[in-house]
């Protein structure tokens, strides 16, 4: 087996270079860049052995001006608003969008094109149709800054309050490794056991909570506020209990130390306490409690642990949507 017509045989061949006599002298060949005596090595030495540059990338089919228009459309509108698809920008929807500028691409090509321009496939955040953007903007630009200014002047804290429920029959989060075609099974109780949690967090790492099994009522809410026992501005959503007559009467009686502010409706992403709720459900639902007492015990244990980890509570406020609440 010869490298070329120069008469050189590989060392491992029965003939070998010794039988031929002298070092190999093959010229440029398909392996000539790295083979002993190759043209690139003779011409440039070790520099000639550098890896060759790859092939040029795929040609850009869409002009820079059209790309700017397409990216702006994807940022400001949904496919449904443009009458080309559903609520999310899938590859098929992007194919239809690109077709509007006179370019035809396959779904596979669109996926590569999007990655090349910095797009990634992400799980979208949810937003209620009923949310009023003007009210959210007023909250971020006017109402909350005014609350923060007052709290600093009074030396008061700002606590974000929310409530959530945990159920024993909730499926454990995450995935499990298993042989292909054999879906893993996680046993959970068929009983619908439930405990409720009322919690509050502050941007400096403080955490208050109460765990209960009865319905969430004005009595539960005011008892929780009374446990805070300090001068504080409470920020909560527009749950009917928060707006009830009993709560308003309690606030009037305790106006010297507690003031309640209601957030814009249908805007849970603005409340840092929602991140504590998500953290709680991820950890407690994975424990697969079979009784109410066990579920309540694991819930309290998790929340007490978070009380001893103020750095984690502070990290909730680093999320993009709630960073404005850092005081």
C-alpha cells in the first residue's frame, strides 16, 4: 500500500522505508499536509501542520434590513396577532413569518438560522389576558416608588405577602431515568389531602409564615399580620379576603403599625413571594407525603430552613420581574 507514486511504503508494511532506502520523499498528496515529507511540511515546517480553516458558513438568505424587521415582529407580537399561528413562536410560525419577506426556508433551516442569530428555545412565562398593562406600568413607575419612599422615611419594612396550597396527590416534579420505552412509575396517595400556607418575604432576607388546614379567611389573614408585630407596609394581591370589610376594619385599628397596599390584578410575576411558593412546591411535592400531618410537617420544616437561609430569600428578589422590589 503506497502513499503515492514516489515509491514510499508505510513503516508497518512488509517492505517498509528501510527496504526502499532513505527517508520518505512523497510529494503533496491527500495526506500530504501531515504525512512525513509532505509538501505543506516541507514548505512551512510545523506551521504547515496547522488545522485548515473550515468551510465558509451558510450564505445569509435574508438581508440585514429584513432581519431587523423580523426580529422586531417576534419581540413585539405573537404569531396569533399576525394571523400566522398560535401564541408561541415555533419554527413553523417563523417559517411563515419569513415567507412574508419573500424567502422560503425549511423548519430545520429556520432552527439553525435562529440559533445563529442568538435565539434559544425557552419555556414562556404566563400572563393573564385580564392583566392591564397600564396599571402595571403605573405600579412600577409611580405607586411602588411612593411606597418605598414612605417606608424609608418611616423606618418601616416592606413585606410581600401571598398564600398557596399544597396537595398530597400532586405529581413529584422533575424526570427519572428509565430504559427506553418503559415509563417510570412514582407512587403517590390517591387521597386529596391539602395544607395551606400564608407567607411574607422582605428584600433583606426576612421570612414569616403560617401553615393551616382550614379555609383562608379574614381571621387567618389578620392573625398572620398580627404576628409580624412591627411597623410594616404589606403588599398583597387583590384576593377577595384582602379587600374584605373585616380586614379593612382590622387595618384601621392597627393603622399605626400596618398598612396594606394592593398590587395590580392578575400580576403574580410582580410578587417576590411567588418565588418562595414555587420553591416550596418543588421541594415539598417531591417528598410524597401520605397524611395531612406529614405534609404540614414537611412544609413547616422547609420554611423554617429558609428562615435560616436569608441569602436564599434575598436571591428571590434578583429575578428580573421582581428586581424592582429590592429595598
